[in-house]
């Protein structure tokens, strides 16, 4: 995950300016229209936002989902058709926005972040939602549509979702986006558990690199997901004509999910900090063990080196000085010196063993 993902205009650009996404980042977009009542369901892929106009006059709930990077012309058509504010449209195109809630005269605009896992790498994609009186317009710029579970529920004739107003559909899309944090954090939990076992068994530079990678990605996930709790809290706390009282019960459950996700994130961050301490302390202990063994070996050889050094001076060879070394002329002086040195070494090893120095 990169540190900075927000797409922005050059300084001085007029507010509400819609700029085409760079070709290297552009994904072809699709428009999916869903129009339903309690007893009727229409779903179709459309080529242009103009095709939605005939459904706005019906006494039904209309859901327009835009998947991929929409071009500025199509965005303006959607804005004119649903009276979407120009600043909100600009935020949709300039992805990487902080989660937020904007209240306009006859609509609500919400931006959330949709977390994903690609192997051991986390990423976040922006979800933009507009709620009107009888319509919902959603935008997602990723490769896959995250709202297919909601679409399946709407297709189910035996379900009760069609009997609700548009704010329930709005809640369902919020809930799907927020709940995607649970499988992402579950995957993180598995990776952290494996890394913890690896660190306890052996410490390598690769383990430290992965440890810092996980810490970095958890930090970025926290930065992108933390504001979503405030968005849900604002929806619950403030009175909005488009949010009915019975839907706030569901939003409260969604708010609880954001708290659980943040609790998991904080727990994993604490675990990563503890694992870093374990890694550093394990490396320090291993270094201490190595130094202890080397110190013991050096200590054993200190007296042996002293003896060899003394007898290596050869004072008194072929002289009659009273201070000469008589051992140099002994028949068994050399093997006797070896026996003394071996005995000293064995005695020191036994002493160190009893002291539990190694």
C-alpha cells in the first residue's frame, strides 16, 4: 500500500472541475441500473446515463451503480440527471479521499474506503454513495464489484429488502463496504500468527522486513478506516430527512462493526509492537549467548596461553644459573606440561558447568 493515494488537481484549479483519470490508471467503467418495487424488479446494463431518465418518474427505488473510472462527460450527465453537487462529483473522480459525510439540500453524499487483500499486501479503494428521495447512486473504481451480495438480496423475491425505502439500500451498501474490513483483518491475523511463530523459532532479516511491512500497512489501514466510525456516528446523531427512524437501528449495528474493526486494528498494532520487541530481545539474547560461549573459550585459553608464554621464553637453556628453568632439561618435562595444561582446561570447564555459565 502506498502512503499517498489521493488524486488531486493542480493548485488554483476552480472548484468542481472534473478531470479525466490518467490513462495508466484508467479502468473501463460499466453502468448497472436496478429499479424495483416490492413486487417488481428490473436490472439491466446501460450504455449512457441518459437511459436512467425514464425510471426517475416511476414510483420505485432506482439504484445506479458505476463500476470503474467514469469519464467526466458521463459524470456530468449523471450529475445533471440526479442533481448531484459539482464538489461531490469532483471528490468521486479524485479518489483517495478521506471518509466523510456531506449533507446537501435534497441528498446525502458519503465517501467510504473499501479494504482489500492481495496476497500479503493490503489496498484500499474508494466507494462513493449518493442518497436521494427514491434513488441511490454508487461509485466504485476497483476491478470487482463489491455490491454483488446486495444485488442478490434484491433479486430474491422472498426477501423483505424491496419493501423498504431507498435509505435501507443506502444502509446495505454502507454495511457491505464496512464489513469487508473483517476478512481483511482475518487474513492479517493469520499472517501475523505465522510471523510470530517464525520469529520465535528463528530471527532473520526477512522476518524483520515483513514485520515492518505489516506495521506499515496496519497503520495505513487505520488511517483510512478510522474516519468511517465518525461518518456512521454523524448519521446516527444528526437528523436527516432522508434517513428514517427505523433505519437508524440498522445504522447503529453498522456503527458497532466499525468499532469492532478498529478494536481489531489496534490489537494487531499492539501485537506487531510486541513482536518487534520480541525480535529485538531475541536477537540480543542470541548475541549474549554467542558472547558467553566465546568468553568461556577465551577464559579457558588465558592460563594456557600464560603457561606456554612463560616456557616459550627459554631462559636458562645450557646455563648454570640458579634462576634457570629446570623443567627444560627434564626428560618428561614436555608431556608433563601438556598434562598440566589439559588438567587446567578440564578443571575450568567443570567449574563453568557447575556455575551454569554455558
